[in-house]
C-alpha cells in the first residue's frame, strides 16, 4: 500500500479542481491511500479581495511571515509521497502555504519525503518556487517534481483579468478581447495525465529513487521573458516590504498610508520604467541567448518542459 499526502489551500476553488484532476487517476486505486489535508488559516483571507487588503498582504508574503493555522488532526501515517499544491502571492508562496511549510506538522511529515509541487497561478511563479525550494530544504524534504499551470491569455491580458477576478470575483471574458480569468478548462482537464504518470510510478517504486515522476509531460514551461521581471519585482518587494514591515503592522492606518505610497510608486514604475526595461531585456535576451536558455532550463527543474511522454499518458483521458 502506498500512502500519498496531499496538502492544498485554495480561495476560489481553482487549485482544488486542479488537485482533483491530478489525483483522480489514483484516488480509487486500491493500492494507493490518499490523505488530503486542506490548510485553513485561523483568520481566513477574504475573497474577493478589497484592494487595500490585497496590497496589505505583500510585505508578509515576500518576507515569508507565517499566519496562524488550524491544527490538522493527529496523524500517525508515514507517507511515501507528498503533493503540495500552492498559489503564488507577490512572487512568493501564499502566506497559508508558507505557514504550513514552517509548521511542526510539515517538519515531521515532510522530512526525507519526495515532494511534488503543484502550482496554479497567473504566470509569475519562478521566484516563489525558489523560496519553496528553500523552505523544503530547511525541513529536509526532497523536491522531485514541479507542475505549473498558469492563467490563460497573454501577460497583458492576465494583468487585467487576474486582478479583476481577485478583486471582484468575476471570471467572465471581457469586452471581447480578454479571455476568461484563470487556468483554461482544457489545461485543468488534461492535468489528469500527471496523475496517471504518478500512479504508474508508484506501482514501480519510482518515488523511492528521488527522480522526477512527471518528466516528459509538459509539466512546466518557463517564460524566459519573465525571469528578469520576477527578479526585479522581488527586489522591489523586498526593499519596500522591509520598510513597510518596520514602520507598521498589518491593518494599521499607518500601514495603509505606506501601502498607498507604494501603489503610487508601482503605477509610476509600470508606466515609465517597465516599457523601457522590456526593450532592454529583449535586447539582452537576443545577445545572451545561451545564458538565458541555461537559466530557463535550470528553473524548469526537476520536471523539465519536455513533452515526449505526453502521448502515452494523454491517451487515458
Ligand atoms: C494577494 C495575491 C497575490 C497574487 N500574486 C501573484 C503573483 O505574484 N504571481 C502570480 O502568478 N499570481 C499571483 N496571484 C494569483 C494566484 O496565484 C492564484 O492564481 C489565485 O489566487 C487563484 O488561486 P486560488 O486557487 O487560491 O483561488 C495572486 C493572488 C493573490 C490573491
């Protein structure tokens, strides 16, 4: 009997659907026992978000400050595999996920265990995954796969559709030019291929080898245009986050003033520096093709962006 632990947190239910699709192929398998635990913050985060509350979470998100979580029920299981499903908040793992990774439960249950991370987010997840790698390293867990599904549409489209969804709850297509917010139905549906691959790998004890179980299935694709933007964004969040955390606490009036100031700064940067930076980055990528491709391949580890096994596992759908 193989024991699989699934850990997730979802506000809109999107990530829950993703987890359901990935685990469906082995949920009713008699040789696999799945324990699914959903993370519950003691003080729930609101959805839809008010703009100020949304922005107010950025300093704690980027500095990986934990929030209080409801305790999981007592658990004597030794797990063979752990699936950690998370979303990104401000280029960092969401606060509930960070809190879980810093909990005693994670320290006990994830130690020395093979971990598959499953991300559902807008499209900027690279720096968040680097932080998750560090948090997993801190508790001695072994990352063997990373599966990433991003919101449909171009970066420009999701810059409108994702925040609109987060702050109004509305997911529908907009003005005939912007697609529906969130991950496409097709991408969610076809995520079951990972479940079939995991089921087969568990049957062959592959999780014990510490190698990727989901390689060759298009698990992840780094958009090289976003690498530098994420690095710059993270730096900016850290500088402002440090200042804001030092001078005020979440919810305080003083905090609101700082957040407003940062928002104005952000808008100015987006209008002026971002377009100029995009031009410089396009040039940089053209001149340093090899270096950029090396970085892309590095951030795509351990699952990689190869698709050579897609046919084998898509035929199950
Ligand atoms: C506070 C907040 C910050 C977010 N920041 C990012 C981000 O930096 N990068 C990204 O790709 N998506 C970001 N998102 C989108 C989420 O990763 C995710 O797609 C969305 O919250 C839906 O996930 P759910 O299953 O929890 O509802 C953010 C969402 C929220 C609420």
